[in-house]
C-alpha cells in the first residue's frame, strides 16, 4: 500500500462521523440508527487505533511511556515535568504528572498531563507561516492570524517572511474595488497563524500536516490567546490556575523561554489576573 493511500485511509478514519453516517442511512435519528452508529463508532476506533500504532503514532488513551517514546523519536525533549496530586480520585490515580516538551527545530511546545499510566489531556502550541490562500481550517482548529498590535488588521508577508507595507482596506466591504484589493492580498501574500491543537490522538500526523503545508517557526512571533501551562487539577477559585501557569513558565529552560515570547506570556497572564481580581 502506498504512503498516500495509507494517509488517505487514516484521514478518513480520523474524520469519520458515525452518527452522521447512520442518519444518512436511516434518514433520521432513531434507536436503530443510534445502535448502528455506536457499532460503526467502535469499529472505526478499532481500525483507527491499529493504523496509528502501525504508523508509530499516538492513539487515544496512549500509555505515557509509549507516548514519550513516540514524540521523543520525533524530536521532542522534556523541558519540564511536575508531579500532580489529584483530589477526590482513587488512590491509584491521585499521583500523576504534568509534562512540558519542546521541539527546537519546529518551535512546538507540547503540554499534557497523565491519568494513571495514560495520557489525560493536552495541546501543542506553534507559530505557522502559510500562504493566506491555504484553507487553514483543514489543518488546525484553534488560533488566529497575527495582527498589528491594537488593530484588527492582519499582517502580510512575502514568501521570504519580509513584512509588507500594505494593509487590507476596511470599512465598506461591499465596495467592488475594495473587495478586489483585499482578495488580491490573500491570493499572493503570507501570514503567521498562531495556534494550538489537541495533542492526544495522531500528534505526529497532525504536526506533519502543518509542516508539509507551511513552515513551523522555531522562533515565535506571538503567543496563542489561550496559551497556558495548566492542568485540570489547577482550575479552582480565583487566580490559582494562572499562578500555577506563571510558576511553571519561570521554571522552563532559558533556551525555551527565548523562543516562545516569554515576556509576552508573563504580561498576558498578569493581565488575566487583574481581570479576575
């Protein structure tokens, strides 16, 4: 089987909607369609897990040791880890770990926590240089393009990452000349997408899709608006989770701080704290 065929089969399995497929067959949502959809869901999950394991990628509920082995082979290194004591959980599950990993070449910060001996939840953060003509929603689900500070206007670059002295026309969006001007910008120029993606399932596949359709910047230009170094155990009253994220940020290695707009993140977190006080 060719690499493209394997890729296409995995993409189909990752995007398969068992409920939608069942309703297509039955014409509406019934007990029969729900049972059929559940069967399809379980079968697709089994097939998807097998494909990911065969490709050396991460399935849902991946064992922590296996996950670290997979992402380590890909180039991630552990930048920081911390033991977590969870409350109101069984004794076997109340001692978990928060991991923060860094990929220096691709400029990706990956954060996840564990539950027992498996991955619980997490994300990876990145700056992605792409042509505006690329349908980025096919590759990522969270984030936005880099804008001028204090403005709602996107920054435009040429293919060599030179910032262009040109801005979109705003105001009368129905003006044909204005529409033509803006559309031309999107056809020819590039932008920097600041995003994050769930890191649990198919993390290597998802990173490679970004890498193969643009450039992941090793030096960040800006930070994701949702960036934090929290885990589920941190979300309590007041600003505790922000305090925890700030504490961990300060413990990251200097080589990581220099790449991730460290000062901007500190400022962002402190602004969030003021809003909650």
